[in-house]
C-alpha cells in the first residue's frame, strides 16, 4: 500500500478508529524496529478484500490482523481496535475477574490459616472457651459494679425519705440522678455483654462446621465465605477489647 493511499484511508476513519490505528502503528512499528526485522501485516477487510502492508492496516482497525515474518510465518496476531465503550466494558470485565480472583485467593488464605490455627477440634474448643471466659468475666465484673451502685443508692434513698420533691437538697438530688444514670448504663452494658456471649458461640459454631469439612479434606477456598465471619479472629478481638 502506498503512503498516500494509507493516509487517505486514515482520513476516512472515525476519531476512535483513527486513534486506535495510530496507536497500533506506533506500537508495532516500535516493536518491529526493536526486533530489527521487517513485519508484514495482512487482513481481509469488510468487503472480503485481502490487504497487505508493512504497517498496521487502517481499513482493518476493527478486524483481526496477522503479523507475518519475511518467510510468511505468523509472528503475532493483532486484535481489533476497541471503541471507547468497548474498552470501558472490557476494563469493567477485567476488574470483575480480578476481584473474583482476589476473593478466591483470600478464601484460600483464610482457610489455610484456619487449619493452621485449629488443627483439631480440641484446639478449637480451647479457643472458644478462652473467648467465652473473657466475656463471662466481663459480665461478672459488670454485675459486681451494679451491686456496688445498689449499695451506694440505699443510704441516699434513706436520706431522701425526709424530703419531698420540692425540699430535697440539690446535692442529694444530683447524687440520686447520677446513681440512677450509672445503674441504667451498667444494666445496658451487661445486656450487650450477654448478647456478645451468644454471638461468640454462633461464630464458633459456624467456624467449627467449616473446619470439620476442611479436616475431612475439602480444598481450601472451596467452601465460600463464612456466613458470620471469622470466629477465631473476631471473638479473640472482642475478648481482648474487654
């Protein structure tokens, strides 16, 4: 193909195809120069005509082009130039594939860590008991603080019997209100701690079910995510936080 004919063909293309053709031209020309070998581009255009050139063929920017060596053997195959929308779709698909691969690798890593941390049921039971002990001790400590608040409230209530709402000293009223606020907060804390005990047990139950399958030989990463998370890590962190 003559240089003038090639330039005319480029001018007939749309902006997206023209940009793609120019990118093909620069990229393949650079590779050919680096290789120190001449390249022959060949393709069949939309009209069924076979075209050959020493550079990327603009008429085939949306079609596959073969790059031949001087002896006619195929050096490589150049895919069609993508439009902006096609390129965006491809990038979105590539991101989805990459995300799925990363999730798969993360699942394999988590399962392997799980087996390493709990080689048998006894090890898992020990970890469960440790997490529950920490939370149960926290509940006991909260209950003890609740008892102290009740003891502190009794003399305040005894003193308050001598007054009505209008004559009660401001200091006494403040002490009673502070005691009541602290008592309610402590009761709420105990309720949350008891719910945490239930949550920890659910976490370990789900984790144990998964471990049993892994111990029986299920491949790491083949079981999907844990429905309620990683019990060993979450319960340990919860116990440590208390």
